[in-house]
């Protein structure tokens, strides 16, 4: 039997001022990197509500990459420190929920570090590849009991002589 | 027939506290009885599911449904009461967001059965019998409800008209809802009946700058009585929890544990709480932060999602944790 082809689906949240420009720069410099990351540009990594990451995972992402300016270089002074603290709590929580902390990663990249960011993306994609698909919606799928419940409804109605 | 309205009160995966929450209306319960005939409430009256099955659709004016959906029987009752009720209210934290029964979403049916029927010290089950949904016995076919792996909220099961949060809902908020129903001043269908803001907005403690080097657990400190509990290092869910209780727990020197669910506009209470706590940790050093979190929050799911796991974005823990998968890497796409 043919096994399913697996290309990790990764959502990236990149800060406008550094990492998004780094990714742009990598493109301009024709540096090759894995095409698995769908990037969402935000003004700052501090804008990344942990709910964004959870939602991405819940809706089918296999991993989430957050990228921001280096510590001390955030354009909104110290928001990326908050990102770092949130990230620690998020990873701690995901681990407790049986989701590997390796499915989410936080990287710092300044506007000039296109090559560095490209390398980080490649490494992350390979790491998520070894973890395999997350397929969160299948974790939530209960066998469908609709038919059974409809049968109970009919049985009750007959036994209780509803409508007679 | 009287010209009173009809009221149903039902319980699913819950503890019975919501019925007590209704009784906490005290003498106002007489006003409720004057306005409504209670047509179905297994907690206090001898009424059966079959009585509901006999009713025409939409016969019940208001159904207060408490409890989450853990079994096929509860799902059946949820659907039946939806069909028979004009207004279906998810009453209390369990129906609204899973509550404590929903915390069992960190595990699954198999391990719950093993704990309850095999492993618990008080269990004597030499035949290692586990409940089955169907069994043949002496020529009879016997059936039990199917026990699900995942607790769902009422809103994840059927269409809900209103949500009344709280574990249990505060009597004053229940009364507000009764008045809104009687006077026809209900908000838009699908909304939460209650406050929009957070517990912090009702809390009278003084707040100043929050800088925390270590989280403490309630048994480790005797909190000072006027200062914000979070500033004292206790994890208080106030910043991520809907107001409505007059900040009942902080008032008696105990941190909020989040029973009113997320405040308006917040989808995931745990994520909101993580955001709030990240702002107060006093360290910019990744390793130190990691240590503060690990040592200060030994049970992140029970701390951030004590009442709202079933209602959160992920809803449950992985059925097969990443750590337990042993698949070979799948083939990649051709370059
Ligand atoms: S502006 Fe880049 S992380 Fe804040």
C-alpha cells in the first residue's frame, strides 16, 4: 500500500520589522528554503496571541513558527520579551496536552539575517517532519452516534406509545 | 390550562450544583413559580424523558440545561430538549464550557474505565468487568449509553440560544436572566447573558506594578488582604475571567479559578491567561522564565483551563500523544 506523502503544513507569524524583512531578503538573495511555511505578517511578535498558535494547530497546521526581532531590538521596546515568556507557557501547556513542544518554535532574526532565517526554517520543517502529521481534527472525531440516537428515539416513541 | 409559561430544568454531565444555584434565588423562586409551570425537572420532580417525548415540538418555553455531553444518553436528551424548547439556555459552566467534567478531556474512555473499574484502591472487580454499551444476558438484550472519549459542551452538540456562565451561576445573574426572559429584553440569540468585562473590574484590591519572580501556590502563602493577589505571586484567573460573581473568591482572600469562563470577545481562556501572566513575570532571561513557569505552574492545563478545556480551541489533550507515536517518517513530496 502506498503510504501517504507528508509535507508538514506550517503557519508562520513573522514580525514586520525584522523577520519578515529577513524572509524577503532571503528571497531577493535567492537563498533556497523549504516552502512549507505560510507566513502571516504582523507588526510585532508581541502581537502573537497564544490563541493564534492554538487555532492554527486546531485547524490543521502541523507546526507553528514565530519569528521576531532579537531581544533588545523590538520596535515596540520590549514586546518580544513578552512573546518569549508567553511562548514558554504555551510550550509547557502543549506538552501537558500531549503535543510536542517541538511543534512550535520561536526564532529571532534581524532584517539582515535572511540566510540565518532560511536555515532556521529548514531545520524547523525537518523537525516537524520527523514528528509526523498532527491532524488535530481526527483527535476530536467521535464515532458518529446519530443513527443510534435516532433509533433510541423511535424505540422510545413506540414503547411509550407517543402519539396514540 | 394556565397562561403561565413552561419551564424545564435538566442535568447532564454535571454535579447538581446548578440546581442549588437556582434554589439560591431564595424567595424569588416563588416569583419564578408564579411565572412558569415546571414541566420537567428530574432533580426535584417525578418527570421522565417520556413526558418530554410526548410534548409537541416547542412546547417548553424555556429550558435551563446544565451539564456537558459525555454520553450518548446526554446527547439524546440535548437533542430532545432542543426540539421541544423554544429557548434553550446552556446553564452553568458545564453546559457552557465543559467545566470540571470536561477536564477529563486530558484522558480518554479507556483510561477512565481502567481507573474507575480496575485500578482504584476501593475497587473489587476480580472478573475485570468493564461496562459495555450492549450485552446479551439470559436471552435479553441490555443496553447502556455509549461513554464518549471527549466531553463536549451543549453548544458543540445542539444550537444554544443563550449561555449563563458560572459554577454555579450566581443567583443574582440567574434572576437577571429570568427578568430578561419575562420582560423580553434578552440580548441577541447565541450570546452570553451577563457582564462583558473581567473579574478584575469587580475586584476591590489595590493594583500597582506587577513583577513576579516566582509563582506561589495557595497553600504556600497567607495572602495580604488588600493587595492584588497576582502581584503577590498567586495565579489569579481574574484577568481572563468574565465578571458576574462580584469577585467572590478574591474577596475572601482566594484567587479566582476562572469558573465564569472567558470574558467577552475571548475565544480561549487559557491563551488569554497565558498572555496576562507573561506580562507580569519579571525576567528577560529565557532559561529563568522557563524555570519560573515549570516550577510555578506544575499543572498548566488544570491552571489555565480548569473550567474551559472542552470549550478551548484544542478542546482536549491528544488521544495519541506525540511522545507515544512511533511512526517512521512519511515520504516527502518529490522536489
Ligand atoms: S517589532 Fe519585531 S518583535 Fe517587536
